[in-house]
């Protein structure tokens, strides 16, 4: 099977983030078994999902991990022109399907290269690492990377996460965490607004505090010009449970806020400052309403940023294999930061354009898929 054949099969599994990925996992495992490759599963507690990793080549230090995720985002409500779970050749140089770009195209390139990997006399091993639930918070990558560390007697050196980058080496990504903050106020007649405690009013003030915190970070020099925008962003996008009538003081309000950090900042540190501020607000407003409370919980796991410095050997390695000298950064979150935290020098490099991801009529160009295949050929040659 060539890469397009494999991609056609992979996109036929409509595995959304949060859903069981056993169907696509079993197909990949069958393919590995067919080619004589032993694999290891890393299941969730319920046994409804599992990551897969395997080694091709000798059990020696210094190997390269090729990592991708098996889940995709939903298609409901999007105006697709074709069936999103059937790979469709548009006769325009593009292959359309959900996940074709993000990021089953990369997995297809990995699997298509497996026969060559098996027959090559690899001096340095290659590893496949395929995760689940990346699209809802990079849920499984930490456990997957840890299991790779624990399972093999040797130590892989590099991790290449194949998110769509047009095959450009990516050495930095922003981190992300999303929080939900809930306030309870004192219900009452709106004429008593200076006596009661409005959850809506206090929530709004907290949102403005978060905006001021973002601006303070920028003003204090927390800027990284490699990114667009070149700073950490803090944004509240959903306001809910915010009252029952215009003339009733709101006794409850909740809002979600996301933090997308450049590598020098930490979402947990921003939340800690926010919690300190909330404690001060609680102390003051409990003088008016003793039961006033502010609670903040994590809604999306804290996914670390990636910051791979130019002097690390993986940067020169990925430049050589990709054939592209210029490195870049991305503002989206990915599993690369988690692999880096596990001790693997990590980069992002994969076929396809991120601009096509998560939208109707997602596609990967045939040219990009071919470049992904050529990347694998050069990788095998370099490690042989």
C-alpha cells in the first residue's frame, strides 16, 4: 500500500476526539503485525482508547520517534462538498477528507515507509508513537511518552511530531490551558445593586483583571518575536449561567478563559496570581455577603509550550532530513511540548498546511503527501 492508499483507509475511521479510537488502533496494529513489527499499547483506564508505540531497528540509544494522533475534530455543521470520511481526489492536486491534513497524512507516510524501514539496515532505530484525544487537550501524549521511556531498555534521542507544517521544521509552539471560573452572588432586587453582590458584575471585573494581566506581561518585556502574536494571550470566550432577569441581581455566573503562553510564561503561574486576586476579592465582598465564593477549575489540560533551542542536535538533524534550513514556530498547541518534557529533543515537522485543518473540505495536497514520503525515505537513509 502506498501513502494515498493508507490515508484512504485511515480517514475512513471517524474517530473524534473524546471517542473510542479502537477501530483505527486495531487497523494500525494489524498493519504492524502484517509487517512483523511488535507493538505496545498504552490504554486508558476504561480500556476504550489506546495509544500505540513500537520500535523498528536495533535496540540502541539515539533513535527517532515519529509521533501522530489518531483522532480528528467534528464535521457536524460544516458545509462539506464531499463525504468527509471518504478520501476524495478532487482532480485538482488535492485529497479531501477530515484528518487528511491534521494529521493522518503524516501517519500514512510513516506506515507507507514501514516496508523500507524493515528492509533497511538501520543503525539507529525508528519508533512510531500514535496517540488518542489530542484534539481535546493532548490527553494521552504524556502517558505515551512516559511509557516509551519505561518500556525500552535504550533511550530515543529525538521526537518528530508530524503536525502539518508544510514540512518546515518547527522548533517552538505556544502552550495552552483553559479554566472555568464560577462565582455565586446574592440574588435580590436590582435596585439594591450596591447592597447585594452581583455575580455578573464581579465576573466582569475578573475578566478585566485577566486582560490587564496580559497587558502587564507584555509591558514587562514578556515578548517572543518568533510567535504571532509575540506574547501570551489571555481571553474569555464563553460567559454562562449569568442571571435570570434584567431586574434581578445575578446570584451565579461562570466564564471560561484560555491562556496561550509563549515559552517564557506558565499558565499555572498566571492562575496562581489570579487565585490570589480572587482571595482578596472574596475577603472584601464577604463583608456584604458571607457566602460569596469564586472557584476556578481546569477545563482543558495544561499543555506545555515547546522551545527547542537552535544549538540542540535535533535542529540540525531535522534541517538535514527535511531539506529546509529555516525553522519556525506555531501558535497552536501540540504534543511536542509533552515529548520534550519527557526528555526527548522535539520538533514539529509534517506534510500539509495547518490553514486547512479543522475546516470544511479539509485537504492535503498530493505534492505535500509526496514530500512527506520523500522525508521518510531520507530519514531511513540517514539512519542506515
